[in-house]
């Protein structure tokens, strides 16, 4: 009898584990488990007006269609001024001959640009454009120019070195059109974009001279002023989606701000500096709802 009981227990245990295994396999087939961090979440089939059903493999159900309503980003840029102090002339009131001085041999000593921005995201999702982002951007691009002051009365002599410090703080509304992504839709993707912006630039100006050789030091000028200029921005770039909500942008920007002029009572004419720049930028961003 004990043998019969052992025989029955063996078959009961065997039937139990066999049934449990069948249930496990059935559950695994019915609800697949995704181990990939970026794998799609199973989506219930729904009908479109044409009666077609979406499935998890549908190409439009990708990471870039997920509703993340805002972008925040910050980064650095390498900046180059265009004309700057090239061929700038000014005239000093204190000079009895009203000579004109020329800022010659300008050199740019500062190249960094600092940016931070917030953007509202509007999904478009057509065959060409992925979305449109727009929002405020603040950037600070200080630059120092230096060179010699060339005096027309002594054309072979540079009597002064000059240092012209320009500190613009820029506020603009910037828009970006992102085109369709390329690459694995659930991992790293690359999207080209165009950007444009309009705003205002508040510029602090500092002009300093250093007398050279036997030139009296009290003849060197040192003044400060400020100016407010409109700013126009245009550029092109690439966005890399490196993680689910994180991205990296690299772009080229052209900033048009025109001339800023440092006025002072000792000048018949102001000391002018051109504020137009171009820059290559690297930005790090985060998407959130």
C-alpha cells in the first residue's frame, strides 16, 4: 500500500509541475517581457478611421512620438567675431589737430559662449518634420579685442595699445524645426534641425588704452558705456537622442547685432565695435512633461 501511495504521489507531483510549466509558457507567450530599456510598451490595438489597427511594431509608435512637452538645455559655444574692430576710426576732442586714430591689428582673445534655454515642444509628425520647438534662450558671449592705436599724424608710430572689452547679454525667442529622425527608433537617433531667433542684446563696453614708450600715460583713454541692440539668429544643427529623455545638440549659429558705439565727451566720434558673430555650439538637454 505504501508503494501504491508513493507511486500516486510521484504522478501527482509530475502532473503538478507539468501543469505549472504549461501555465508559465502560456503566460510568457501572452505577455512578452522586454529587457531592453528602450523597448516599446505593449499597446492595445485601436482602430483608425480607415479601420486599420496599430501594433507595437508600427513604425510611428517610436520614442520621438512620446508626449514630452518641454525641453531644457544648456551648453557652451566656440565663438568667432566677424569684423569686430577692423578699420575702426575715432577722433579725440582733446587733440588740437583733430587727428583721427585707427584701431589696427585687432586680435580676439575670448571665444566662449554660454547658453541656456527652455522650449515648448509641438509634435507635428508628418513625413518630413518631426516637431517644432520654441521658447526663450539666454546667452552670454563676452569678447575682448586688443591691438594698436594708429595715429595719422605719425603714420609709422603706434603710440598706444588698446583693449576693447565687449560683454553682451542676449535674450531671444528661438524656434527650431526638427526633421525626421534617422537610426534605431528606440535607441540613439539623429535629427537635423533649422533654428531662428529674434531678441535683444544688452551690451557693456569697456575701452582702455596703454601708452607705449615715451608717450605720457595721462594721454591714454579709458571709458565705459553700454548699448542696447536687436539680435537676429539663424543656424543649422543636429540633435542626438542618447537616452529616453536626454539629448545632445551640436549646431552652427550666426548672430547679427550690428554695431555698438562707445560715446564719451572727449570723442568727436565714437569708438565703434561690430557685434556680429558666428559660433559652433555643444548643448546638453532634457525632455520633460
